[in-house]
C-alpha cells in the first residue's frame, strides 16, 4: 500500500498492531467509565441520568432488590427470612413493588422475569425468579447472619426438605381455588375438586410435622417454616368463606392437630412470623373490602334457592331407579316417562344451577361432565338414537329447579 507521508509509519505491520491494541485499550477504559462492572457501583453522573425505575439501574445498585407485595404468600417466605435474620431493607435487601416498574405485565418487568410473576430478586449476578430459589440464595448470601434456617441434625434437615417440597408442589400448586375468579384450577375443571385436593395435601403435611416442635421440623427454625407459614395464613383467611351456611370452620379439623398447633405457636411466639402474618392479613382484608370473593361460587356467590326433590334423591332419602352414579352426577329413570326410555341426568351439587341460564364459567366443569355422562349412559343402554332435552323455566315445562337433562329414546 502507498501511505501519505504523515502516515508512513503505518506501513510497518508491528506499528499497525501496536496502534490497534492501544485503540482497544482506550475503548475498554471508556466503556468501563460508562458501564460499571458486575458488582460495581455506578457513578453519580450515571445514576442521575438513569431513570429511577430502570432495571439496568436496579441491577447496578447494591444491595439486591426484591420485587414483592404483602399479598404474595410465596414471596413472604423470602420476606420472613429477611426479617428473621435481621437484614436491613435499605442496606442488605431492598423491597420494592412490581408497580414501581409498571406492574407484573409491564415490558420492563417482563424483561427481568418473562413469567410475569413475583417474587423476583435483582442481584449483581442478574435476575433470580422463583421463591424457593430466592430464599436459598438469601440464606447462602447472608449465611453469616443467624439463624441459618438449616437445622443441625440430618433428620430435621430431611423433614424440612420434605415439607418444603410437598408445599411447593401439592399445596401452593392447588391454592388457586381459594381466590381465583374463574376456572381452570390447575388440572381440575371444578373449584370444588381442587379445594378437596388442597385440604387433602394439608393433612399430608400435617403427618410430617415434628411432634415436639416448636418449629415444624423440630427445635430449630427451618426453610420449611418460612415456606409453609404464609400459605396457611391464606388458608386460615379464605377457607372459612367456603363453609356451608350455618357450619363453623374448624381449623384443627382442616389443618390437622400438629399443623394447627405449630401455626398458632409461631404466630404468637415468633415476632418475625407475626410481622408476616399481619402483612398478609392486612393485604387480604383489602382484597375483601374490594369485593374479591363477592362473585366467587361457594364464597360470596352462594346457592340460596330452596332445596328440591332431587336433593332428597341424591341423599337417598327417597327411592329412585338409579342407572348411573359417579362423584359428580346421578342418572335415574323418570317416574313419569315421556318415552320408552326416559332418563334424568343431574349434578349432585346444584351450586346455583337451578336453570341452565344461570350457568357461569365456574360451571363449565360440571356441564362438560354431564355431557360426557350422557355419552357413557347411552352407550351402556345401547341407544341407537335419542333426544337430549333441557327445559329452562316454567314456560318451557321446567317443574324441578335443579338443572337436569332428559335423555329420551325409543320413539320418534
């Protein structure tokens, strides 16, 4: 190459390499000025120019930032660890609401956690989602500050791990039925099914609670205590809303004796647990005041219509010619048949379905089950053709106000 006289030194390969290295070093130093390294504190000038809610600013700051709200029972396990260890919420872990960055579904929050869920911990290492992972990170990072939440015996540590795992898979995984407005409820189409499963899993955990206590795994507080306690606050507050009219809710019967005893002891005797209890209860009371349960079937929305003859048939208080029965449906012959084959398909629990017009999203599960039951019954009876009739209202011939389907066969 021919270089202009002022740049003849560039004709030497070593000089060009030296110049390239020098330029790279200059760029590296410049970028270090504008972009702090991991764990570094940003310069005052950069902080001033960066929006207060920016995820990049939060990541550059120290201490870590926990995005959570008092109503989050899963996030509460992390808050409980923070409180119990006596960590500073200004110097050790900051706690912010997702609303500070536009909410769980905002573009900025989703960039940090694509699941759009809380809690979320922002650290120098990057965002950490999922409450169990966050809890274990906090226990590791602040290991020097007691308590360790790791019992000293293998038996107690094993018990803690079992209870934590049971909670996260089988209890937290089925808590939606307590507050979610519409189905589906996990793998269950009906709220009542998931609620039965939720109650069943509480009793499973009850069987693992240490008999002597006072904590759930024995003498020492563990991660299982922090994990389980907030969810039981949910259960204690919400389950009574679904009790039948006139029936008082019994905590020990629902939780089990050991679990109920533990829950009350830590609430009354451990200040950190008491603080979390008050946080969650206060948030749930605000939900209540806002009408959260007013439209939920079985809670604020109850079946107040008078009972019918079908209720007595379901309870076997009066005889009927039953041809099919399962957990949710009953099929029996009509005592006043309008065709050679005349069967009635009814839900065992009416739950507001006095007429089909009163069906809501909450009824999708039982309505679908009734239709599949019809298919089962007609196959069992080898019906070649049939009519399926629903009378809705007195003017349409409805005489019993408990939803029922007529299967008519044997004539045109």
